């Protein structure tokens, strides 16, 4: 059985600049992305992104992993994208590797 991708989309009642601001702040990210309880930047990358350590705390176990923020891409039409890549070797993690 192959890997299955999950795609999620939701309407947000805020302007694009406010959403962008919150999604670029590692301290705010866990408020809306339940894959993470905390994200701690550990090193800046020459590509304007960051390496980070993340945790996902549960009642019985804390999953720790690492990742990279790919920072932003701005297109001529004004649209912007940003993404995280993350991974863990924790066998109890429901996510081994992902991006979003």
C-alpha cells in the first residue's frame, strides 16, 4: 500500500496580510497547526528560511522532530507561498515526514 497525501483547505476570515504575518511566526504556528505544540528556530539558512526543532506533546509522550521552513515565494501577481518540511525518527509519531 503506497503513501497517501492529505490535502486540507479552509476559509479564513482575515485579510491576507494578517494571515501571512501569523503563519510566519513560529510562536503562533501551533495555535492553528495541531501537528505542533511548539516550534523553536535553531539556525537561519542562506535561503532566508530556518532550521527548527518541533515538539508535539500528548498525554503519554512528547514527539520531537526537526524541520526547515522554506520561507516565502512571492509571485508577480502578488500571491505568496510558504512551506515547512519536517521529519522525526520517533516511532510513535503518526507523521514520519511531511510538509505544509
